[in-house]
C-alpha cells in the first residue's frame, strides 16, 4: 500500500483528500503545514506528497525546496488557488512534479497520483531484465547479446513500461498520460508511431513482442 502525505492547512479539504485517497486504496497521512510534514517524514516512509502552496509557518515552495536539497526524490503534486504562469513556474523550478489548480477534481487528482507513482517506480528500479534483454534506465540503452543500442527517450520509456508489466494491456491514453504527461499537446497517434518504431527495431527479438489488443491498446508478451 502506498503512503500519501497530504499537506494542507484547510482541515475540511485535508480530510476530503485523505478520504478519497483511502477509498482508492492508499494510506493517507496528513499535515497542517510544511513543518508538520517534515516531522511526519522523520517517522514515516512516504511515497508521494500532495501539498498546498499557501500555508503558515512553511509553505509548499519552501517544503519542496527543503526536501529536494535533502535529496528526497519522492513525487510532489502541488495543489493551489494560484493559477498564473509565474506561480506554476516557481513550483516546477523548486522541484514539484505536477500541479493542480483549486477547486480540485478529486477524480483527476487520483489519476495524477497513480501516474506519478508509476513514473517514480520506473525511475527507482533503474534496470529491467526481460529474458536476454537488459534495459538500463539511466543510459536509455537496450542490451541484447552483448550489443547495446541507445533509444530515443520516449521510445525507451514506452518499452520499459510495457516490459515492466508483461501481458498487461495499456490503453493509448494511459501511455500518453504517463509517458508524455497530462498536459502534452501530442495526441494518441504519437503512441502508435512510437509503437511501430519499437516493433521495427526489435522485429528479430525473441524475448518479447508488442501486440495490439484490438479496441483496447497494447501489451508486451513472450513470443510463442
């Protein structure tokens, strides 16, 4: 079970977020401000933080900066009433991973939490072995039979995602949201193009193949 820390000075909103998270299978922790959050992080393992910006004592910007300077790399989803570009830019510059403007659609919040956690899992694992194929996240390389090839970033992330969950079907939209991000201007055709490129690159591979699940999306399987 993932531990999600909600940092929000509005008690009603904090309770709402925690309730929604618990209903969706997460363990929710709560903090009133940045200082309270740091105290909890000293005692608990946290997978992701949902934080307001405007809070007393220590705001969301300062909390994020403090965590990044201390090498805490967990995903941070910022929620705030501030919606101008300068505020968003400041948030990303101090190290947040995603941004939502109040009033918050809690269903969208859950989607973003899931995407951020999946992305963090890929980053933390770093390497993936599938048969005789080795994927190295840091170098974006795929090694087979002692020969390595460097893939374009999105192609690598897409292949890594599919091979991380063999036989699991992902829709085009799921792959778009996770690999390209919720705010990408690209459409689902981009996924099709990248899938075709991967198929061409690895058409002789005997460890895996990427198959189309008609009407649903794609999955990686072991060739029969």
